[in-house]
């Protein structure tokens, strides 16, 4: 059943936001390396003279580096970074031309350091000279985007990916973000290739080896080692753009291969680049100070680490819809991570967060309405649940978006002006001084500005608020329960960790608390733009007063300013629902969406009755704004899967068809919400789509059948009515109709001869299944589990014939076929009795995928959570459907 969920998540991620999966990897590295031992401060680099000779065809590189170091404290020990994969051939240290004897050189692989013990201490500035060599990683053989790498499968090129701590894999260096120094880079390349780096090329000279040339680049401003990268390529096209910026024109060169078929995007408009750069300059108060910018368009995936290279951006040929935000994100990193740099790795989480936040800021300025780049909370929660079902070790990439929500909350609670001025003050100050900052300094800057602007009281501080929301390795967020006292106009607020039905809360998590902004609207004040927090809630419980009487609702967090859910007492939910359905409703659309989203997620975690949530969905009948529909249609995939094969499945579909159908007909087909609604209607049965299946009659003779239970006119295969023996041929043909087949398998249970067909197929599984094609087998597995009757028959058949099936499929080396069917059966179990019987079956039957093993053995994924949920929600939803279906009409 999770096939549909995976398709949904892919569709939403691809069409609704820009997200680069490398961010998740970068974040993992940051969290893993944030506690690395720091280098001593006695010596700091001031300049590097770096020469690198990549020998692409031979698969290795060699080079030299001369490091000028400033002595801040006398020392007889020099410690710097050199990864164990890097070969060091020579090390010399000198002061004013006088060489110092090195008594010992040692390497430490655990923290990538190299220690030089000296005969005499260094007491003044010195020079370190080293020769080195290393292997070039071929991405065709080892997908490791770090250090020096190439991909000969695409074209002849080589590039570095030094972020966050891979410069040490290419040359010995002081590989910490706060150790900034200027770089004078020289790179050897074949004469028919082009080299790119931070600065323009100052001079090109012949190399000693025939066919090679040395490109000598202008010295850089002081940079961290991760900012210093280069690329050598053989792309055959260039496009130059002169981009006007406030500090002067920027020469932009786009490097790309000859246009590949189907790729219509070649050039980037100069006006877009100018807008992006100028908006970033305005927000941060610092300028893009380089005279040039190279943009390399790689034929496949973008390979260089995001934002890792000052003055050099790589884009991909794929995903045309994301290129502008991808470019904006890369430009933001030029300023956020290179011009001014976080002091240590844990602070890079802040620049990741700020980069995504600025992405929204920029596109609010220049992008048409309807584009969203911040991940929806419904997807955040459901994606976490989905991935944990499938692989408990998997990192959730969308965690980065929960941090962006924190800045979104500050921006709305303290005002956008306050947050921008605070960040701008920090960056403009540091660009002229240390060029680095810490997380605490960023929060202090915003805090000082908030005090000046009067948008935050003395307590809490911005740092207090940040510490309560950031730094956890999982996307935890709170829920707030509002219980009103209608007699005295007060309310008791209680906060707790929001968690799903598959999550076992630890004691540590149970104690989590957040600083939460308390803002609300009432019928007398619906202007969300003027709403600001009346207080901040930092304890488990909190009281507020001066609320309206029991005839008026209260809605907390009306503009979805923070990553938290809000639940209410039943009376307040009833007031909200009645108002939403009223023709006089003035609740803003952003608030309407937020109410649906909160209610659906709270229901999923069994904190709110499902009938209360479905009362809110009645308000969607006349809603034309698809953004309001978003949380409902996304959640419907999970709701539909929960109630599939339960006694109320058809009643639920009877409600959804007239609710979703008119919306589909009147909406824009290019909108991704429209695509999700279409996918839903296809899966639950929608008459226009069923009528569209009549073309199957040309391949498989069918006859019409009016289903009295659903009122749908179905098309049943003739072979079922005629009890034909040639059912395998028809099943094979049916599986070709990909779009319609999921519902088609389900409604076959309405056709005459359905039970006979299931019996024949089960006999075929036992006697002939090993001769079937895999595509036919997969279709048969669907057919055997899509209706309640078929599922029960198949389940009992597996229990009764386990020994025979195991022996047969092992003997034919088709154990995966049987594991496939077992997985289909187990994913659709909806009763505890069946589940317990199934566990006995699995004790005997060992040919089972790891997914099923986790499904059964690990308590975190135990389906008892679902059974308990259905036991509560099935009667509640059935009563609601029985009450509303007879009169429901959109």
C-alpha cells in the first residue's frame, strides 16, 4: 500500500519545492563533526601558494603547497590537517629562509591530523612547504563526492568538493572554517581543457610536460579552506552575460555541453541573475565582491557540494522547474558561507537554514504566485513516518526544513523587519572585521534589534527561543492543547511533544519544551497581518485571558507562524467548523488551511476525533483555492490506506467522490494539487475515469454492470462471466493498464465469477505460478489482495498451504515471488486476529523480505498501533458518514 505514498511524496517533492538531497548528507556530516578536536591557535595561516597537477587519465594528482603562518604563541609543535588518503612526500619549515629541523612527523587517522615536532620552537612567522599526491575518485566506481573527483562516464573533467572538511584530502592545510587565508592557486591542465576557480586567471604558461599548461589564478580574499575549489572541464560551449549589480558589473560565464535532446533550458537570463544578486545584497547588507561568476551546467546530477565554491556554481540538466530556486540557493551560499563564515561546523546549520529562508524571501519578490519552496508540515510528518516504516536507519532529509520553519516563526513573531535588520547588522559588521560569526552571535544580533524595535520583551531572549527549537537530530515539534473556560473568558494552554502512532516516546522526549509564540484571532479581529504574540509560552502550561464569550471562536497561530499544532476543546472546534461552512465566513484562507492541517495531523496521532476533522472538510465544497485543499488531499493518501479493506471503505469513497470530483473539473491541470486529486480519484473510482476504461473492450471484451452499492457503472471482463479457462492471458493484458489497474483490481470483486476467478488464481499459485512472468505475478498479487473477499481467501490459502508453497518456490529459485505475495497480504491486514495468525505463518515461512520482518518483529512498527487506531476511528467515522452522506452535496 505504500507504493501510492512513495509516488505522492515524489510528486510533492518534485513539484512543490526545491530540495537538494545533498543537504541531508551535509547536515549529517555537520552533526557528526561538530565536536571534532580543534587545532591549536598558536599558529594561524595567512596565505597559501597551492599548485595541483591532476592527471586524469592516470587517476592521480600531485602538487605542492607553501603556507605562510602567523605565530601567536611560541610552540615546538605544528598540528595541521592531512587526511590519511593523502600521501605526504616532503615537509619543510623555515623562518626568514632559515630551515628549522623537524624531529618527528606523525599522522592521526581518527582526526585527520599531521603533527610536526620541531627541534626549536617557532616564535615568529614561518613558512611550511610540502609535497603531496593522492588518488582521483572516479564516480563511476565510487559515488563519493568529496576530495578530488571525476566522472569519465559523462565527459572528461575533474573537480574538487572541499566542503565541509575534504580540503585535507587534497592538500595539507589548516582545515577549519575560522582559519581564513588568501589563496594563490595554480592548476595544470591539458591544453584543450578549461580551468575554473574562485578568481579569474591571471596568467597561463606552458608546463614542462608536453600538452599541458599551468593556469595561475589571481590571489583570493581571505577564505576558509572549504571555499577554495577548482574545476577543469572540456565542455564545448560558453555563454557570457554581463550582469549589472550595485557594486559594478559582474562577468558571468555559463559553461555547458552541446544541448542534449529534450533539454530546452540553456541560458539564464541576466535580469534574473541581477535580481537574485541585488535582493541578496539588500537583505544581508554585503556585496558579491568578485569580478566574475562561472556557472557550469553538468549533463547529469549536480556533483559539486552545494555552495562549496565561491565564484563557481554548478547546475544540473534535470528538473527544469527547480533551476531558478537552485540558482538562488547557490547564490545565497556565496554570501552566507564564504564572504562571512560560521566559526565552527555546528553553526553551518544556521546558514543552511538561512539559505532556505532567503530562498522564500527572494521568490516572494520575483516569482509568480503559487510557487512554494518550504516543505509542508503534513509531508514532514508523513514522510518521517513513511521512511521509518521502511528503514529505521534512514536519515530524514526534510529535517532541514523544520529548522527553516524556526526562522519563519521568528520572522512572523518579531516582524520581518526586525529579523532582517538583526541579520544584516551581523553580516555588515563581520564583513569588515573577523569575517566569521557564531550561532550565539546571530541570535544576539536579532535579540538586540528586537529590543530596539520593541517586538520582544526582556524574557525570553532569541537565544532561549532558538535553543528550544534547534539542535535536535529528529524533526520533533510540539502540539498545544487549548481548553477554554467560557465562564471567565480564559484558556489553559498545555504543550507536549507531537508524535505519530508508530513513535515510542522516550523519557527525554517527554520532557521536551519549546518557547512558543501565543497569537490568536477571534471573529472581532480577523486581520492576521496585525496579529503579534501576546506572550511566549515556555512552560508546560500557560494561561491567557480576555477571550470572547462562548458564541465566538478562538484560533491560535492563525498564519501558521510556527512549527506547532493546535488542538481545542470540542465546543471551540464546533464554532470554527460552523463558521467555515457559513456563507458569511471571513476566516482567512491561510488560517483555513492551517486548521485543516492541524486537525488532520492530530487525528492521525489519535489526539482528535476523526469526526471533528471531517466536519472541517465540509467547508471545502465551495473552496476554489487549491492551496487550502493541500493538507487534506495529501493526508487522504494515508487516510485511504488506513481504511482500505475495512467495512467503511465504500462509504468513505462515496463521500470523497462528490467532494473531490467538482474540484478536479474546475481546477488548473498544471497545478500539482490537481495531479494529486486526480491520482486519488483514479484509485477510489471516479465515473469519468471508469468510462475512460471502455477502450479496453478492444483488447479484452467487457460488459457493463451497475454496482448498486456505489452507483458506479463498471466494466467487467467477459471471461469472468463465461468462466473462461484463459484467465491468465487476460490478467497479463490487464496489467498493461497502469493508471487504472489499482481500482480495476478492486472493482473486479463486483463482477460475476469473482470468487471462481480468485480460486483459480490461488490454484495457479500452488501449481503453475513458478512459470509466470514477474509482471504477471505482480498483477496477480494485487488482484489477490485488493478486495476484502480476495484478501481473506488469499490469507487463509497461505496459512493452509505454507509447507507446499515453501518447498515449491524454493525448488524453483523463485522465493522472491512468494515474498512479494506475502508482503502484499501483510500490508493489507486490518485485524489483530489476522495479524496474530500471520505471525505464526512467518515463523514457518522464512522467505520474507526485510520490510515484512520489521513490520512484524519491531514493536515500533507493530501494526497493533493501526488496529487500536481503527478500533477507535472506524465507528466514529462510520457514524459521521451515516449522518452526513444522505444530505451531502457539493
